[in-house]
């Protein structure tokens, strides 16, 4: 079987495409960056899509708002309706929310800080793993270190919406010890109803290798190029594509 | 013909200015034309040209001969700095210096490093000033053909009393640094912040950037041999009037009443556009390398199009013909000399063979769609490289500037008066410490010692996924040269204003030693240095003396630190920022700020500052200073006579550094931290509670009489700049002691790790949690 073909979308202002492509490749996927100026119809030839971090279109209007209305997002939304997988990380998660692919929820300015915050966080897979196709290959309750790096990462919406998210088990990842950005229900990652689109605010790809985390966990020095628990996000995406192939 | 009474910008630019008359006449002319040139300099222009200059030419000289561009006041002094060494690939002289790092899979990789200041703009409009400082330094690294991988920001502010301008500057400058670096996607790897009253009206915002380039892909900041007839291609933001006269502005002193006028000289940042320009440039690098083309590439900095095109061509031994009407503009009716000299940000200049020009334009304009990214941003041909070494700029069919190119790029040196040496401080009188525990709590809460997390959290430290030790987690930041390979680099900055206030020469030497120790403390071999010299008005003999002393101190330390190479450490890049004084005439303390780059062959052999295991042995590798001059404790206890700065014994320092680096690389040191601000006890406390203040492993030190016999308590516990504290697993302690003996390091066994207290036998005992709380608090409100 050939490797999963993954498009890592690059918008003007995207800044995390390289390490995202590397993290996908380390999970055995055939990933490449796809520039905004490339013919967007070609996007249909991929098995899965990763929307990486950055400040697409300068985060004008709102974070992710302009990219969410691009031709490439329309193509990806159509492909997702056909069951393909979409992972949005940070700015990518903001695009998914702005595109309405997660329902009536938004990613708003961090509270109480009100500014960009960068720190190492721990998130937990609190939903049943199979609730979201992109986490089906992960063990229940897995705790994963990730790099939070955003100013507008607070999942928010009205009470009924979040009650429904809870009922439907769509809050896939939560911050351990409380959300540093004021997210409702401590949400760090939320999926769509069908479970094939995952919006994740903290970055797994920035701490995907042991050398990224050994400063906090010196025992990881023993195998610096090994993959961390955060990389499981990409391994699980690869497994999801394999499962439908 | 222009109707009478309307403004004709070309005629205005081409108007001849008569440079004759008395000093007073010439001063009046300079003032009315806003030319930052002395009467003598104006006369040299006339001499060199054999005629009077046009207005455009006079402005070109004013900018190219500013200190910022020409180093006319400092060049003679800077010649004292060592610049060569075994790892130097591109020495001082281009937009950035380049050092060899090592080979990965047979390909040799180099680090590109540049260091600049953006002090004056940051004082006037701190967010924009700091942001454009970052943008400029990233482009200095980019134009060497490198991928930009890290930045660092040494910051110096006035005391940030809530509600005051210094507090606003301290907050807004950090937000500016963050806004730019975060958006572009360059991690902040190192930095520091100090507060001192002398910066209240003149902050210092220094910026350092690092890039990675394969050796065979380095691009020169000059037109290559055979470049006659090359196209000059301007890339980036549409030119506007922003930053017009910026370099000259940097060479004026700040006056609050002038601040609003000066705002027009501050540039407007667009990190979003820079992000796209960087990625487009990487694509261009790939194609240029694949086709084996020889090209030149340069950032547009001081002096805008004129400054960069003149330097790019003159450095290659060529001339230039520029068509100012071909420059994409943001606004109509810009006078040609503003087009030539404005310091609009996010612009670069290529010199490429005409055969490659269409492809280069397509990469920027079509593949990376610059015109859609920002209004009228694009790549455009604006001129040609010529064999004749003249600089000719045309507009409206008229040569508004037609000069021998070297007349412009070789400023006359200034003769300045050296004041007397600064007075020597009074000798040290032993300081009585009534309560060491209480003193430690105050030292940890001192603004120069306390927790930096609230500030550092504004910066993206993990983007690019190559970070191994993020900013703030150790004395230096560490990142991989290439994801997947173990070769890594380390970066640290230093420059202590409390030291600078006492002794400019020794303070500069300490800045070098501290930056080098910082890099060593993570297990890296230091391989090169950069400096930014932030001083007062050189026409003031005392300020000029301080500059001369500072350079002497840098040179002495760089030559003395032979731990990596018998020739010492080279300075590969740097910047001089003079006129750092307020309208009241007070200079900032003489601030030599140094960055050190280090090499780590195996990233798995790095350590941070935090103790992770109980039962390890703590050692001081280093010695106790003979005085408390410049020490935080002296300020905390208002010492009457703290004495001079600690002296530097380079043989001892080299031995200590070699011991620590070898110990880390051998895997027998598990944590290391240099003894700097606050002294030994603060250093051990920070190792216990760790960089985020959450660590919980304490330490018990023996009575100071055992490890510091004959040293008074103040110097033993709070003396600064003495070396390193390292934590060594008990089973490795004898190995470490023999290693130290082999290198003749000064070794003192302090005690062991464990418990929830920091306890010093017969002196004091405090809970780690209490120490951490005192340390975490002070900057929380400022940066929350």
C-alpha cells in the first residue's frame, strides 16, 4: 500500500509548514507543502489535509477568518464531506472554526492574559479515542505535552453548544490542570460531529522529537531523535488514512 | 515645463546647494536642509566632488556618512577587536558574520549571525521601533543566503514604575519584538533584560539573529566578479516616506520636544510581508544554487535604496545606475531623494544576471504573489550594475545624483577627543550581612534577578520545531542545526549595566566572559562573538573615552578566552550605537552588549540549569571575587563601599569553562548555571526551583567556612561573576573532581541536592517554595 498523501497548506503568513511536513513524514506519510498560488483543484488528489500554524493573511479581521473563505478551504470542506481527514493546528484550528466546520464555536482572545502566550502545556485525550477518527489509534487517557503558542486560542461559544459538545464527546483534548487561555471546558482540541476534522490549538509538531522535550525530561536525552507522545497525533492521522484505504 | 509656483520634485532634488562660507553659514545650511553633517564634512563633500552637490547628493552623503552607516567615530577603535579564527567563514564587513558549525552527512553547515540596535526608534514608538529592529536583523541574516532560525533580544529599560513612560516602553518594546518574531516564525532563543535609571529616557533595544546556511550556498552582500551589466532588482514593500533619514536620526540625541517630529523617521513594520519575502527568497536560493549562478543580495537598511545599492556595487568594485522612477511606490509625488533614501521596511536588493531576472521576478510576484500580500509590494528591476565606478540616480530624465561611488561609501574619519580615564572605585570594605536569608529573598526579587517567564511567554520559543533548550530554560538557548541530526548551536547574550556604571573597560570584558560562560553552561564550545556598543555622544570626551575603554575590554576578553582556540574568540558582526543620551545630556551607562555563539556536536549532551535529582553533589567551579562592586547585594544593602568590579583571571576562567563543557559532554554533569546577577546563593536557588519556579528539589550546603575559608560571608554567598555551579550525580563525583584537577579548575564542593529547603549550615534555611514565590512576583504585573 502506498503512503498516505498529505497536503500541508501554506497561506501567506503561515509559519509552521516545514516542521509539520517533517512530523507527517516521520509518521510515514507522503506530505508536502502546498502553496496558496498552486492550482487549488489539485488538492483533491490528497488523502488528508493539515492546516499548520502561523498568521495566515496577517490574521486580519480575525485569526483564520480570511483563509477560511479561500478556495482551498472550500475544496477541503468538500473533501471532508466525502470522509477525508483534516487536522488544523493553531492557526489551522482557527481557520476550521472560522469556516464553520466545527459548528457555532469560536476561538477568541486568551483570557485573562489578553496576549500571545507561549509555554509547554500538557493535554489529555479525554474523549473515547474512537470518537474522532484522528485519535482512534491513540490509547484512552493519553497525556501529551504540546507547545501552546497563540493569542487567540480560547474555545468559546454559548452554553448549549458546549453542553452539546460535551454530550457528543467532541472535546477530544483538554488542558491538564486547567486551560491557560480561558477555554470553555478546558478544551484544547475539538472535532466535528462526524469526527474526521480535528481542531487542535497547541502544537504537537513543535515538540514531536525527544530533543524538543529533554530540557523538561532529561531521560529523553537517551534517544534524542526518538518521537515523543506529541508525535502520536501524526501517527494516529497516518493510521486513520490506512484504516480507510 | 513646470508652471511657476508648483512644486517640481525633480528640480527640487537636482537643485545645487552652495557649500561655501563660514562654519556658521554651513551650520545654518545643514539645519535648514536637515542634514546631519558638520561644516568640515560639508567641505569634504565639495572637495571630493570638485563642485557643489545637488540636494539629493547632499542627503545621500548625510546618510552614508552617519555613524550608523560609516562608523566614522568608532572605526579606528574597532580595529582593536580580534576578528579572525579557525571557524570564521565570513568575517566582519558584510551584513552578517558567518561561522563554521560542522558537517552533517558530508555537507558543511555554517551559522550566520548579526547584531544591531534599534534604540532611538524604540524610545519614541517602542512597539514599532522594536518590531522593525527585529525585521531588519532577520533580513541581514537572510541576505547571506541563510534560513533564519533564531533571534535574541537584549533589552535595557528604565525602572518600570507602574504608570511611567519607562514602564510603557518596557512593555511595548517586548510586544513589538514578539509581534514581529512570532509572525515571521523565528523562535526567540535567548535574550536578557536589565533595568537601570540611565535608560529611563533612552532605552536600549538590541536584536540578534541567527541563520543556518550550507557553506557552498553563502551569498555575498556585493556584486560578484563579472557582474557588470547585472540587473538590480528591488524586492518587497512599496517605497514610502517612512524612515526617511532614519540613520541620521539614530545619530541625533533624543529630545522629548522633538519626539513627534522624529516619529516620521521611524519605520512601519509588516512581519506578514517579511514572512512571505523570506519564503520566496528561500525558493530563489534553491534555484540560484541549482543553476550555479553568481549573485549579490543585500538588505535595505540605513540609507534605503541609495545606501544598499551603493554598498552592494561599491563592495564589488562596480558602479550603479538607478532609475528612481522604476521604484514601486506606496504614495504618489514622493520627491526622488525621498524615494532614494527612505527606510521603508521589508525590502531587499538583488544583483543578478539579466538572464535570471524574469525567473526571479516570477518567484516573488507570481509564485509568492507579493502584489497580493501587500499593496504594490513586488520585485522590480530598478537599475544596472556598471563598470564605471559612479553612482548615478535618475528621475524624470535628470541625474539627481551623479557621484564617484567611493566618495559616498568612504566617509572621512572624525577626530575626537579622548577624555581622562574614569576614576578608580574605592577599595572594598567587607559588607556585613545581618540576615543572609532575608538578603537572599531581596536579591531574588531584584528586577535584574527575578523570574523572566512573564516576559518570555510573549515570545514564540518553539516554532520551527528545532528548539532543544528554549529561551529562559538555561543560561543559553539551544537549537538543532537541522532537524534529525545531533549537531546544535547555542546562543546567549550579556552586558551588565550595574557593572558598566562602575568601570566601562572591565564591564565590557565581563560581558564577553559572561556570554561565553552562558554558552558553556549548556555544554557548548564558544566559537564566536558579536557586539553592539551602546554609548553616548562621542563628541563628549568622557563618553568617547568610555567607548574606547569598552572596545579595549572586549578585545582583552576575546583574546584571553582561548578555551576553544589559541587565538581567542573572534568578533564576526557588530554595531555601534552612539548618541544614547537624553535631552538633559545624561548618557546611558556605557553598554557593551555581547552575544556568543556556541557549537554542540551532540544535542543529547546538553544540560539546563534545573536540578532534577536529589542526592547529587553541588560544586562551585570558579572562585570568589575580591569585592562586591556592581553586585546586586551591594544595591540591596546599600553598601557604602562595595569596591571595584571583580577582576578577571583568564587562565582560571578558561580552566573552569573547559571543566564544565567537558563534564557536560562526558555526561557527568546533570545541571549547570553560571554565577552572575545575585551571586552564588541566588544561582543555587534558581537551580532548585528551576526556570519556571516550579521545581521542588532543595539543596543543603556546608558551612561557608568549609568551602570558602577566609572569604567574608557577603562575598562567599553573594559575590558575582565567579564561575559556575554544577550538579553532579554522586557516583560521578570522583570523575568530575579528577576532570577539574586535570584542567586546574578552581573547585569547591558546596553540598548536596535534596529536601525542600535551601539550607546553608550555620547560616540560614529557607523553603524552596518561599524563594520561588519571591522570585516569580516582580515582573508579573508589568508583563501579565
